[in-house]
């Protein structure tokens, strides 16, 4: 799966809600923007998600479609 789908799958498996990623992604609005493909992941977000979701960097830095 692309990075956003991988995040969503793991959130479901770990029973996490969007609010659980606020500290990792930098705010409530930013979580929504990332999960709705309106903002790309930056390096700090990737590092935080690697720790929280136990994902590899490779799975988080793949190209994925951004909605304009």
C-alpha cells in the first residue's frame, strides 16, 4: 500500500484515532490534511510515525498521490 493507506491500516489494527497522531504529525489539522492527502509527510513526521506505528522509512517515503 502507499504510505497513507499503510498508516490507515495500522491505525485500525492498533485502534488509534486521528487524535492519537496529533503529537506525531504536529496538530489536529495537520493529521487531517495528511490522512486526506492534502499535505505530504515531512522528515519529522516520518520519524515519528516510524516509532509510533513501527513502519519502515521505505514504506513511508514512497510516492503517493496528493489531492489538489
